[in-house]
């Protein structure tokens, strides 16, 4: 037997045999991404319950929302590129551990101070997880279906946000222990996620520079900048709309439309995000340029319809506007992550996705925080109408930018 034949005949190390196949790992990582986003949106239907139980102001409610995003953005800036250096699995394992800690804090929370800490820890965990999960999906992208990672990265956030809000809303309205059961179930999911990460393969080789990567910076490689910056307007418009729904959506449903049922409050968020997820799946095989154009137009139209609904207090028109806006949200997410996955090399993905998420979550959070304080000073309805009007201007600007970009590309 030749030396090469003998080498082939040698059994693989036990640790290698126990690793999950790439196809199974891809599906498992997608599920973990959905789980993290579900956990992040689960507190939304509970904000009103906490406010009633602990008697805190709308400003405090807004601050609870803001501290989550603060932790998330800080985590993106510091940890966004770390998995490109030390590997995906160590970062994912640490993020899961932090997320589990935040869920335990939610379970034992008895006042606003613990709620603040829980949301801060959850933000840090989510920021560390989402860029690493996105990069891992691209690493595991099946050769027979190139581009699947971009589709899943576009679907997972909206699916997770929808499931978290809907599931929590249902548990709050119909199940016992409304402020505890949802977090116990999510904690069990995180335990399973930890087991999966322990047995999945590592997809990114270690390379020097791990400590340097912790220095906060936002950078996009020069060759990627034209493609990235063309996506910024639609990212801002779409995620600003998502921030409105997740922070004030249940309050708007109760205050403007008279829908006080907690399940309906969760359904408001779900309607936007689930429509986005279905749209993403339906458009997954369409060219990215077409999807991006459709997303900008649908987003602008949906915001305009929603603005009319809020002005007149019409529930059917509000539902129609949310569905159309959700379609635009999903299409734009698909086009954004599909384009980034196609443009970037493996060693660039962690940092590039981190920059994309920083832009998205700044748009998701800053306007919503401002709106929360404005709602206290000027009232919920005027604030919601002004917010939606500004979003309509942003979405219209995104349509113009995409039109100009398309014409230049054609020329």
C-alpha cells in the first residue's frame, strides 16, 4: 500500500466524526438566528404589562428599549469582526451564554432596574451573535444552491421578530405567568443552541489580529464601498419602520385604533415582520436588482397607506398599509443581505455584516427613542403621524436613489 493510500485509509479523528454535516449545520445556524431575533422581540408585547405592574413612565419605557440597542451597537462595534480571527464557534458560544444570562434576569426581574440590565445584556449578546451567524451561514452556503445564505440572512431577522412578538403576545393574553413563561421557553431554546454549536464544524480559520479587531471601528473595504453605500438609504428606511413597530406598535394599536388585547399588540409587529419573511422567501430567486427596486417602492407605498390609516383611525387601512410595508421591508432585507453576501470574501464578512447591522440598528433605534420621548411631550397620535411622515420622505428618497443607481448601471 502506498503512503498516500495509507493516509486515505486512516480513520478521521473522533472529534471530526462527531461534527454535524454542513447541510445540517446550515439549517441549525438558521434556526439559532431566528431564535435570537425572537428573543429580542419577545419583550415588546410585555412593555405595557411591565408599565402597568411597575407604574413607570413612557420615558422609562423608551429608555428600556434604548438600552438594548445601545448594548447591541456597542457589541457590533467591538465584537463584529472577532469571529473572522478566532473562529465562529467561540463567539457563538459566548453569545449564547450571555443571552441565557439575560433570559434568567428577565425571569427574576421584579423592578425596572433588573429589566434595564436584562435588556442591556441581551443587546450585547444579540450584537455578538447576529454578525457571526450571518457570516457562518455564508461560510456554509451549499455549493449546489449558491445564494441560499443571502436568502436565509434576509428571512431570519423578520421571521424571528415575527415569531417572538406573536408568541409572546399569545402567551401574555392566554397563558399563565405572562412575564415568565416566554423567557423560560426561550432559555430552553438557548440550551439546545449551545449543544448545536458544540457539535457543529468550525467554518473560519484562525488568523492573527483578534485583539486589534476589538478596537471599535466602522470600515468597509474600498472595493465594496460603492455597492454598500447604494444600500444605505433602503436600510435606513426599512429598519426605521421596524423600530416604530417594535417600540410603539402595541401602544399605537391600543391608543390610536382601540385594540387593547395583548395578542393583537403582538400581532401588529408580527403582521409587518411575517409579511416581510414571506415576501423574502417568495422573491428569493429573483435578481437582486429587481428585488431592491420592488422593496423601495413597496416600502414607500406601505408607509403612505399606514399614514392615512393613523390619521383617520381606520383599522382595515392600517392592516393594508402594514402588509404592503412588510412586503417592502422583506424585499429590501433580501436584496441587502444577498448583495453583501455576494460582494464579500470570507475574511471580510464578519466586519462587513457588522457595519450593515450598525447602520440598520441605528436607524431602528434612534428615531424610535426620539419618538418615545416625543409621545410623552406631544401625545402618541401626533408623534406617530410625524414619525410616519418622516419615514415616507426617507422611503421616497430611497426610491430616487435606486432609480438613479439603476439608470447609471444601465448606462
